[in-house]
C-alpha cells in the first residue's frame, strides 16, 4: 500500500486538485533565473564538462548530477558546488537541462 492509498483511507472526502496530481520529478528541483554555466576543460589530458552556478539546495544539484550521469552513462562527481562529468558532453547536457526548464550558458570553446 503506497502513500496515496493511505491518504485516501485517512481522508476519503478529499478531492485532489490538478496541481497536486501533476507533480513530476523535474518540478521538485528548484529552478533559478541565472543561467547554469556549462564549460569544458582538460585535466591531466582528459576532457571534462563542468556545470556550476546553481543557487538552489545541494541535494537538488546532487540529484541533477546523478540524473545526468545515469542518462549519459558516464562517470562524474559533485564537488565544491560543481558537477564534473567525464568527457565532452556539453551539447547533450545543455539540451537535457533546457528540456527540464533550466537556462544554460555555454562558456569556452
């Protein structure tokens, strides 16, 4: 029995509104006005993509990092308020973030 069924048992007369029914995973992440910076660097001769500039909660940014890593099937980490993805995936990451509703700015080459 999931939480929705338990709530229906506790409050049988409650009628959910549209906003309560249409919560998606993307709507749980805080959206910001300032763009997320997507840049490319080489460290120890290997390419990496860095995302920085998110002003929301660290847990939201970590969840976003995990989503990006699993979608692209690449390694990466979250350190010092930056998402570091192994490889040059700027175009794919920018498209993915724009589809989620983020404003993304490309920096460098």
